[in-house]
């Protein structure tokens, strides 16, 4: 059974095919091809087939939307007394946010991914609200799609854990698997003119910015002894494990991804070559000049400077905080210790930026950007599946049998991509020995 987003992608594919066929027909007509020729007949037939596929896909999309609305209504309403209104459950304690998703993942793991059995198990253990929400979930190929409300909670919890998200990058839905936006290349211009003089025409120019989702697969081994307990602490542990592995991989992709191998294109690859400074020494004067240059590069590009910030390794942040003027002995950047800011902009740290780059294997990277200009297209859903018989390769390269070690292996799939609206809003540098 295809979910709503799959159906939307099929409908879009049919629409694209219609466009291709229409273009082919136009080309034949321009070449004065006879209407009854084999080429024209084949082109018209192909167009009609694509048109039929589009209509059929549209019907399925409309049906799926209606079903999703009906399921949501059933899951969130019941036989309440007259005059009362049922509202979605909201965690009173921020620490409990995403617990419902943790319960769902754990229940699905306990019953090997069977949604109906997971619903029954949650109901049996007294988690009625979570059970009702999961009953409205859809079965996807190879797993169960966590309901959008609970998926959105998990994605929101990723924000403080992922440096790019935490810095203010915009998250926008990618319901059809694609993010379409126009990147502005040049701005419109204004000129002074004399009385009755002709105004000079000008208009901004744009380039298409089309991104397709990239699939992030996260594997989380969970002890079966833990799954036998149905408590908020257990659900929180499952939630936190899932978020941890997703956040680390997202950070690496969003910052240094090169767009190959079905991975997102990260900030480093998007940054214009002219905006990247190479091999900056670690003397206080060179460091300060380089950091101020990064701010100037972005600011001089007429970027709004709405949500600017820095991303670097924690060791680099500590190095900058300890840097002193060689003459006066005063700290060059006291604001790092005082307020966690550098030149007035907040700092986010991540271990996913290397510190062994360059010829001397001692370089690291520092990023500065207006993150309001960075978009993360997200499918806003998470698909989970489980197995107690599978094996996986751990970080040490060892093959681990889930069955032999009494584990259940959870697989979570999320889909997203990253792109800047204006790459001029990005800048960065390589610092030599910028560490303690």
C-alpha cells in the first residue's frame, strides 16, 4: 500500500511525462509532420496514456487524503459528553516531548513491526492515547509510518541536537519528495531619471533550485529485556537513542555532505569558493582578521543577517575562548565565555567537523552563515521497522547478531535535503592548529 507522499510523487511523475509528450508533439507540429504519420500517432498516444495516468493518480491522492482525514478523526474523537472537545495530547513537561513516538517504536519492536499487534499491546498496557494515534498510522513498504504529529515531535526534538537546525535553518515540508525554489542570481536595480525621461527597465534574475529528498536510515539496537517493560523511562530511552543516531548523521551531511552517494549537499559544498578562506594561522591577529572577514563577506553580499551564527568543533570554540592578545594579555574574544557568542553571533558546536584536515593533518573548519537563508526540506515523517533476527555492523566494524545478543534492531527512515536560498549567505575557513 502506497502512502500519501508516494501517491503524490506518482502523480507528479505522470505530470512530468505529460509535459515531455506535449513538447514532443509541438516539435513534430513545428516540423510540419503529418497528423496521420506514425511519429505523430505515437506521440499523441503517449500523451493520452500519461494523461490517463495523471487522472488515475489524482483520484488515488484524493482518496488517500480522505482516508487520512477520516483516520485522524477516528483516532482523535470518541463518545465524549455533549459540550466537550477532545484535543490532541500535549506533553506538559518538555522532557516528555516525543515520548509517544518512543512508546510506538518500542511497541512495534516488541511485536516485530505488526501495527495491529502494537496497537493492542499499547492498549493492554494502558497507553490508550498512544494506541489510538498508532491505529491511524499507515503501513509503508518495509515498515510502519509513525503518525505525522508524533513524527513532527521527533523532528522538532532534532533541532537542538543538529547544529545546522539549531542555528536557525528553516524546515519546510517536502510532501511530494521535491523542494522547488527560485534562487535569486541578480537583484533589480533602481535609477534616477529626469522629468519626463524614460525609466530604465530592470528585473531580478532567478535560477531554479530543485532538490529531491535523500533517505537517512538509522539503526538502533534495543535490548529485549528493556522492551519487556512499558514505562515512560523506557520510551524516553528509545526516543533518545533514535534521536542521537539521527542527529550525528544529519550533522555530518548538512555540514560536509558533497551530494554524492544519495547524500545531501552540505554547507561546505554550497559555499562559494570566493567565500572560503584557506590555511589561516593560529596567531591572535590572523585569527581575528579571518573571523571578521567571514562576517564581512556575508554582510557585504546584502544578506539580511537575520539569523547569523557560527558552527565549529568544541575544541575550536575553546581555543578561541583562550586566545589572548600578545601585548596586553587580554582575551581576544571574551564574549565566548560570557555569553557563548563570537563577534555578536551565537556559536553551535559539533564533533562532526574534522580536526585532522590539510597537509599537516591539523586543520579544522569554521562556518559562518545567515541560517535564515538555509532551507531543510523534510518529508516530516518517520518510517520504522524491526527485526530480532537481523545482524548489523557496529562502529568498530564488527558484525553483531541481534538474535544471539537478545536484541531487537530498529530501523528508522527519514527523508530530507538541504539547500541555501542564496549561497552568498555562506562563508567559512580552514584554521591551522585551531585547537587546544
